[in-house]
């Protein structure tokens, strides 16, 4: 659990926190976690792993246009702008898969509208492999 790694003192000796507990049921309940009230050390730990857009190597981001869990407008598009603002746009390619959802397992629910993303992932992996491969001089 990420919270346990970044804020191990929240629930004392408890490992992995107490997920899925009703709010207000006691100390250490992850539902009641209030990041703003946590110590500065926790904020520094989160800052160390926060996205900056300052990528160092080629990256291809792939997102389905019908992803309801991580909608492009609030996730992929934001990260793409972050990379561009950091001056790293030449290292980033952002691919939208029309009709792609968060997982291909949902495709069977609506084959007319939803499209599998796996072929795009496979193609992007090959593209990334070629893009990141150093060229050799003769």
C-alpha cells in the first residue's frame, strides 16, 4: 500500500492500514486519512514521488478515450501538458485509443462502442523499443 510506504506512522504498528472501514470507526481507518494534517515529513515523502513531467527517457503514454476510471481529461491529458511544460515533449508520445476503456475485459459488455487496447499496447511497445534503441555509427 502506497500510504503505508509514505506515511507509516499513520496507523502505528499496523501494516497496510485499515482499508474499507466506515468513516469514524477508529484510529488508523484509511477512510479518515487527512493528508493535509499529516506531518511535513509525509509531505516531503509524497513530493519525492510526485509526477513532475521531467522524464529522462522516451515514454509512450496510452489512454482509452472511454476510460471511466482514469479519464483522459483529468489524467493523461494533464500528464502530457506537464511533460510539455517541463520541456520534455520530444521524449513523450501520447496515444489515444478511440473506444478504449480502462481494461479490455469490459469490451465484451459493448462490442459496438468499446475497442480492445491490447493491440495498441503491443504496437507502442515495439515503437518504444525502436525509438529508445541507440543508433550505431559506422
